[in-house]
């Protein structure tokens, strides 16, 4: 069974504030998943807050204090100006980080075969000591750390297909061979990191794979990169669990990128990752909503992604009538 993890707080972060990372994104996603033809095959699970110890496995204690002590009664700029907090933001961030951990725990315990977190705020730009790029806590890095430390796993792969490079995630595990980080992203583009030469440091050397693409890239380039680079890297690594930073801002209709993916590309990429997960990780996948700023394209792409998570590996779909 595929789980979709939700919470009303994800639709309240930045409520009333005019921001591209809007509550409407969450509402469009959850409405699409609840109304789609395969919604009966989804188990909808309400999120819980992350325990502080799991957040502090990635973020500095003083930074976590600074976020948890925010009491914005209006709008509060957290960094150079693009990351904002409103009244519900701190709670939303705790539940967004908790969503990944909850999904991972349920997958480890066999209650779910895989899961998708609809959490907002997103996470992959958040650094250990600062908010950045609409992100407060690095949800996917926190879950990877949970899998290593609580789940006892030794090899976790993170695939980041958000159109922006996940600088915070890369830095979290740059010297750690227990996490293989693979990112496909438009380059050059925000946040500026993600050069192909960055392959890791120390014990992490060789466990960081940046695959930069040009503005104008399309489905065929992404799917070729998947079959020629991403999947072989997964085969070499043999991960015990796969996490996906699933941003949908590489879509052709997205306002924040020049990449030109169709909604169907997200289905194809998900199916390729699922094959590798079935081979090495007993199918275990948790994916995380990151970017995606055209709400219609976002909802349609998420539907394709979740459909591919549900599709069983024999090619038919569970629960279809
Ligand atoms: Zn993005």
C-alpha cells in the first residue's frame, strides 16, 4: 500500500502572504490525490511532529532554537529574503520534517510499501545552520539520518530531481558514504551549487553525483540520464532504502525553470527508481514534495508520480476497477 502523508498545517504555512511557495500548492496536490481515479489505493496518513533529536541530527542546536522560538504575528523574513515565516510556519516545519520520518518508519515496519510526503515547507536547500530557498528544516536529510541511526541502515540513496540543486542535502552528507546523493538540476541556476566535479569528500568521496542539465532540456535528456547515470549508480551502490526529493519545477509550465519536462516524465522516472528499489531495497521508497510552482502542472505531475508508486511491478495497478 502506498501512503500519502498530509496535514492541514501544510496548507497554512504562508497563508495570506503572497509567495510563489504558496498554500495553494498543497491544496492542489491533496485535492488531486483525494479525487483521482486511484485514490482508493492510497492510504492517507496524518503527519506527526518530528522529535527534536532527529532535527538536531542534521541542524545545529542554536539554529533549531532560533526557529522554534519564532513567534511571528505577521511576516518574518528568515534569510536573504526568499524564506518567510507566518503564524503557522514553525508547527508546519515540525510536521513537514515529521512526515518523512513517519513514512520511513511505516515503510520499515512493513505497514506501507512506499510513501509520498506532501509536507510544506520543503527542505532540500536548508543548511545545518540556516534557512534558505523556502526551506527551514531539511526534511529529506533528517529522514536519511533517522534511517541510518534509528533504522540501522548502512546505505541510503537520495535522488533529487527538483530543478534546483539540493545544496543543503549535499552538504549534510558530503563526507558520508552511508548516503549516496544524486541530483539532476538545471545549471547554472539557483542556488548556484551542483557542479559535476563535486563528488564528495573524505569517506564520502564518490558518493555524491551531480548531473547538471541546460535550460531547455526535455524528457528524452532526463530519461537518458536516468538510464545511463542514475540507475547504474544505484546498481553499484545497492541502497537499502531510496528517498526522493520530488520537486516538480522542471515541468515545462513551471515559472521557475527553463527545463521542459512533461507530467508523464515523473511517472517514467518513478518507475525506473521503483525497479531499482525492488531489486536492492525491497521496494522501500519515501518521496518528499519539494518545488513545483504552477499549481495545475504540480498536481498533474504529483498524480503521475503517485500512480507510479502504486503501480505494481508486474505492470498492473492495485485497486483499479
Ligand atoms: Zn526547486
